[in-house]
C-alpha cells in the first residue's frame, strides 16, 4: 500500500500537489465558515438564544438602555444616566423583536414603522409599578406623544440603521447560499481531478491534510475575532461595537468547530500517511 501511494504521488508534480492542497483547503474553509455563519449570525433562533447567555445579557441591557435614555431625553422625560432604566426582563422582548425584524422573514425591508410600534408595545407592556420611576415617567410621556411616539422610537433606537442591517443580512444570506453551492460543486470537481493522479490512500491523505489546514485557519481567524472585544474597547463603534461584543462568544464556537475539524482530519491523515 505504501508503494502504491508513492507511485500515485509520482504521477503528479510537487507544485501541482501543493496547488491542489491550497485550493482544497480554501474550499473546505469556505464551506465550513459559511455554513457556520448561516447557522449562527443569520439564524434568528440562534441569535435570540445567544443574547440570553449570561455573558451577553449585560451587553443587551446596556445597549437597549442607551437608546431608551436617548428616547427619554427626546420626549422630555427626566432620566438618571447613572442607572439602568430597564431591566433584563424589560429589554429582552425589545431585543427579540429587533432580531426577528433583522433576520426573520428574509426579504428586503423598506419600512420600520411596525418595529417601532412593537417596541412601544413592549415598553407599555413590560413597564409596570415595579419598574423604576424614570421608566414609568418615560412610559407616561410616550402616551402623551400619541402618533409622534413611533417616530421618536425610530430616531432614538436607530431603526433606519437596523433596516439597513436587515437588508445587508438578507444579501449576505443569498451570497452565502450561492457560494456554498458553488463551493460544493468545486470540491467535487477538484476531488474528481485528483482521483486521476492519486490512488485512494494518497487521495485521503491529501484531502485530510487540506482539512487540517482549513481547521487551523478557522481557529486562528475566529480566535482573533473573538478576542478583539476583550482587548479593545468597542463600545464607541455604535452598532458595530455591539455586534462585536455579542459575536465574541459565537466566534469561540467557530474555534471549537475548527478544533474538531483539525482533529477529525488529523486521525485519517496519520493513518493514510505513505509511511504507514
């Protein structure tokens, strides 16, 4: 078997072999990365679960309260900038509706009035006698605003930016699906070409070597992205900073997938080595 593997390797130059491995590694990396992105960042169910993690709850409460503070100032309600106006229980429905609007029902969106009214409904429904006096005052002022209240929410919660983000997310979903399909087709075609030059053992060795490289790059890139909010203060980056903070733990999942891919590739790679 070892001699057969060596004979197979002689039928392809080292330069060609390296090119095949590089292309194969890139395609595997693309498939795994885009699949993970689609299943996490572009999945409303996953993201709603993610914001309920203990590490992300504080981020959500802080960000929603920033907008709620701005709303209080806009409508002339007194506010205490040193304390959260809304609790986790009160901010969670607002965050859920924003995620549903952004990632649910994938299609282009041109109006955010419905989302603004949902946020107003969340504020009215979840602020009760047990809420802070500041929050209750905002609730009362919003009722006085009547028809102007949705426009105040659109402005202070940056809903136009959220609408833009929703349309970008939809475009990314389409692009992801197209690239995934093309990558799978390219992978099958590339493996078919390699079968011409390599026997089954050597083919397994080269594919798993590419899988190891793909896993390595996934670990490296996702690991760097995961530690950015830890090393740098990203709060000043508005929506991007908020996304980076929430994404940190998600990129750790990417790292875990990269480790699993590396290990699963390393075992057959070692078994299919020409020396075995």
